[in-house]
C-alpha cells in the first residue's frame, strides 16, 4: 500500500494547526570564528563522549564548505575538536554498521571555477579520528543513507534527481531503496540502480532520507525532508524544506505513517543564508531522550542548527534497534 499524495502546503497547514512541540533550541558552535555551522549530522556517542559533524561555511559563500568534528561542551553547545580531520564535503551524516562508523557527505566538484557536479563521499572505520575514504556515489546525487537491517545486510536509500524524473513523475526527485550484503557492495552503480519508492512526492515536490533506523518490528523508520517552492513577491520563490518521518518495509517497499514532524517556524527565530531560504529546515535526524520523547535535529536557514523535542514518531513499531547489536555479514 502506497501513501496517497496530498499537496505539501495543505499537509503543512494541518501539521501546524495541531503540532506538539515540547521544546526548541538553537545549537551554538565554538572554535570556528567567522563561519556558520549548519546541516549537521545527528549527535552520536564514541568512547564515552558525544560528538557531532557539522558543515562549516562562511555566510556569504556557497558550495565552499568543510565538514568538521565538534564535541559536546554544554547543553546545546559544541566545540571544535582540535586537530581533527577536515573533510571537503557538505551536509554530513553518520551511520553505524556493526562496530564501524560510516561518515557520508556531499562533495562538490568545480571545473574552471564553476560547479561541475557533486556526489557522495563515504568514509569508514573503528577510530573516529582515522576514518578511511572507501567509495563514491553517483554523479548529481545527494542524500544517500545507510541503515543496518535485522539480518546484518545494509539498506541503502538513494535520492536521484534529474530532468527524466521530473518528466516521468512531475516531482523534482525520488527516493530509491536497495539492499547490499556489506559495505564492500556500496558502489555508484548499485546506488543509481535502486528501485524508486512510490507515492512520496507530488508535482513540483522533492525530498530525501536523512537518517534511517531499524525498528523492533523489523521495519525501518525514516527521518527525512520534503520540499517545494512557494511563490512570494520576491523574484525568487522560497525553497520550503520540512522535517518528515515515515515507516518503510524493506521487503515490500511499502510506505506507511508519512507525517510532517517539524517546520522552520517550530524552531527559534534566526537568520537565513539567503532570503529565499528563510523557510528551510534541512533535517538531520532524531536522538532518543531518557523521557521517551525524541530530540529532532535540523539545519535551519542554511546557517544554523536547531533542535526540537517531539513525540517519538515510530512508537507503534517499537524502539530503535542499536545497529551495533546486529551481526554484520
């Protein structure tokens, strides 16, 4: 059963009329003066400390960013880890595959001073400070995400976006999904061939998976983003990005419980990199809280990172399974 497509502005209006947000904050980042930190990974624990990867970029620049590692230094406060690796990427994410940490992000390639293409870079390792680059995603594809399945194999979410997809579906992008046996099978060709998931986007909409979780019932909880253009009096329409969640069956490719879980007005007021990004909330993912609710992390305005306290969106499907408890093949 696929999810019926209802126009995103209507879904947004329904969400904002009934939303339950229990707290919000803007994260502070220290150690990178003159730079914004945004579109971060979710926070994660390693050897007794909590870390986050963030996209570091000057406010006036675009597609000239680096990914840096920050350590938690207070409530919603993060400080650059001295002498940590500098990754020439943007929009980082992390996933555990057995005992290995995988770091992914988008690498932008320039030719003669202009953006030529972009693709996903992937690093892996058991030492946070010594991750090794091991594979590259397809050209013109962002938001590739991995999740360990119950049988130890890996689910791979893709996000193809092309003129052919727009002609065929009327939407700007699709989300695809495929399964591989191990990280050794993660190649650009395999990612590009991932079958599309039906019923997620309407005409003029796009989106992607930002973090995926194995749930106790064997299904996958997906935290992602959905986007559309909103006409304004300005020459350039607003790019509206919203935080979403849905449950995905990796065996049947069926989607259920598709819902909006956050929009830019849910977060504290703040600046945006450009006027047309004032309504942008680019999702990172959720981290469970001791009280059973979830912290939802998101880039906001392409220049900050925000946090919301929300109800756990996958409660009907059990708790999140720690991927380090799954035996990788």
